C-alpha cells in the first residue's frame, strides 16, 4: 500500500506541475498576443500612439526571443532543426554527468556532511527514542526475526567447519600463554576467583561430611599392616576428623592460609605465563595436546549447537530473559546517551567520522545513480521530465522578456524623439 500511495502521489504531483506549466504558457503566450494586438491597433496612428506602438513592437520582439530561448532548451522551435536547439535531449548525458559532479562536489563534502549530521543531533534523538521502553522493545521485536533466521542458517556442518578450519588453527598458531597470564593476573587482582574458591571449598566439605566411610577406607588402606587394627581404626577416625575440620576452616575463613597460598600461587603463575619461558613452553605444550585430542572439535561443535539452540528458543519467546535483557540494555543505553554529555560527544564524533568515511568511499557510487538514471532515459522522456519540473518557472522568462522589451522599446522611442 505504501508503494501504491507513493506512486499515486507522484502522478498527482506531476499532473499538478503539468497544469501549472500549461497555465503559465497561456499567460506568456497571451502577453505576446496582447502585444501583437496593441501593435496592430496603434500602427501609424500618430498623436502619441507611436509610443505605445513602439513599446508593443519591442514587447513582441522580447517575447518571441525569449520564447525561442526557452523552447530551444527542450525541443526544436516549430520543429525546425535549428543548430544548438533541443539542448536537453541532445546533451542529456552531459547534463547528467555535470549534475552528478555538482552534487558530489557541493553536497557530499566532509565539511557539509559533518555539519549537517552534527546539527541534526542524531545520537541525542536516537537516545531519547530508545530510552522509551516501548521503542526499545520494538527494536528487539524487529531485530529478533533477523537474528533468528541468521542463526538458523548456521547448521552443524558449518559450525564444525568454523571450529576445525578457523578457530582451532588460529588458537594453535597464536601463543596464548601471555594472554592467559594477563587474564589470570587481572582475575586475582579483582578477586573474581573468590566465588569459585568458595564453591569448591563448600563442595569439598559437603563431600567429606557425606562420605566418611569412603575416606576412612582410603586412609585405612595406607595404614601399616603390622599395627593392631584398633590402633588403625583410631588413627583413621582421627585423620578423618582433622581433614573434615580443615575443610570446614577453609570454607568458613576467607583469610585462611590455604586461600592465601592459592592466591599467591595463582599470582606467580600469571606472572610466569607472561614472562617465564619454561612456564610458557609448558603451557603451549599443554595447549597443543588438548587441541590434538579428537574430542575437542566434537565438544566445541556440541557446545556451539547447544548455545545456538538456546539462543533460538530465547529469541522465539517474547518473555524470555534474553529478550528482556536486550530491551533493558537498549533502554539503559538510550538513557545514558541522553544524560552523559561526554559519551554523547564521543558517539557524535564517531558516527560523524563513520558517515564521512562511508560517503568518501562510496560517494561516487551513490551519485552515479544520477548520471546512470539519466542515461537510461529516452531523450524525449528526459526533456519532458525536466521541462515538467522547471518549465513553469521558465515561462516567467518569457513574461519578463515581454514586459522588459516593451519598457525598453518605449524608452528607446522616447530618446529617439528627443534627438530628432
């Protein structure tokens, strides 16, 4: 419906232009006829009518000259192939190329684009729009089908190809020990690993508390065979109780020496992974052994497939946590853009640079639409289209030529009478 409405609007608009052009032609031609009638009626009447006659004569000359000039732009006057007439139909390709160059050099310049983009405050207006919950939800709703279709096109063979032919060879080529060391160092500095340590300590204590028999069997298997059984039983229970107490202390005391020792060890490991050659070599060797295992690619494909299916299900459900999080993130981003002037200035600069770079790179291809479109037009069609848009205004040249010609003729006749 939109396309039909647009086309209907174009037809109505063209018809309006055509009617306006027709009316102005009638007015301009009417002035010429009026000058001719006045000229005939005042011809050789004397008694001051010679001034009117001279003005009418000059008005006819100006009207005919300007009619010829305006008509010669679009067609041969009276159908006579006079040289240098019908300029638009004969040189439409040159006109298209000139128009393309004019647009590119005067409208698609970096200075003009940057100024217009900045004045439009695109980032601020987009931020205000996204800050509204219904708008952020609309963006996610519109984007979700495209994301879903994109993920659906990625099947298991493509995932396997990506992992086996792209990711794993890249991981194998790149030395990962410095990256892993730097990451580990930052994790220790931020204390991000404490949650994992707490979980491990709780699980260890819980397992020991629930598996006393298994622990005692392990300890008893290490006891000397020559010792009396009741001694071994006492020692076994004592060892179990101490191990259980130690696990509880590690679980409950955030400053336990085991935790501190672990932090110290991980910090040293992070530094060695970045700077110590032997540690780096051992890490890279471990990486190679892991990558050579046949199950690595299969496991990676399964994980990727599971992740893909989970995301697809989340995108399908409008009330899924993923879509709700996407809406919330967009809304928060919009609100921050509105309130944070520094962020907005950076985004304005970045987007303006991006627009300028894109236009500088693809500007000639964009403006080439002008010349290529005009080249496809038929010569007569091009002439009619251009005349339809500018012909009405050009009729004022004929009107002005008639009026100015009459005034000039009147002045010249008057001066001639003074000189006689």
